[in-house]
């Protein structure tokens, strides 16, 4: 896959790679995509829970278990 980045964005990416310890710009972009994927999955699960019948209490332990499930499932 190829993407076009403006010079300003390319410079930002290169700065992030240098300052945050990434090996390549591809590694940085993949990390951003993984984080976005995880956020989307969590958002979908929260919406499903909000529209489902009343069930378990949504306390801190519940959300930590949910986050663990999302992390374990990983990207498709």
C-alpha cells in the first residue's frame, strides 16, 4: 500500500519516528492504525452495551476486562 503525504505531514512523521523511538515511518503509521482499530472496537462494544438490555454493572473492573478482551483479540 502506498500513501501520499504532504511535506508538512511527512516532516511531522519523521520527527515522531526520531523522537519516539520508532524504527521506520511504517512502524509509526502501523501503531496509529492499531490504536485507531482498538478505539473503534471499543466504541462498537460500548454502543452495543448501551443499546442492550440492562445487565451487569459497568464499573472499573468491567471496563478493564473489556479492554483486555479488545487487546487480546488484536487486529483482524
